[in-house]
């Protein structure tokens, strides 16, 4: 059942479920289950790090977009500015 839940979490890219399942890792009785779990954990690792990299790229692009938008806005005049 744990392996099935892990497969579903990977397919759904549900990092919260993956984290929960990692905290509940069972003891496997069959060597095939151990091998499958190792493969799935490798996939989960790659998924999490891939999502982390995508998030970092998105955040960097957002930062650049915000800087661009701010640079195209006219400077706000202070309400106490009497120069004009």
C-alpha cells in the first residue's frame, strides 16, 4: 500500500504526500519491494529537486519583471514637495 501511495504522490507531484510517506517508511519483507521503493525514492528525489529548480527560476523571473515594472513607473512625488 505504501508503494502505491508513493507512486500516486509522484505522479501527482504532491510533495506534501511524499514528505508524509517518507516519515512513514515501512520495513519491507520482499527484496522486490525494496528495489521498487529505492527506484521510487530516486524518482521522488529528482521530482523534488526539479520542482525546487523550477521555483527558483520562476522567482528570479518574477523579480526581474517587478524590477522592470518599477523602472517604467514615474517617480512618486512626495506630498510635501513644493518644487513644482
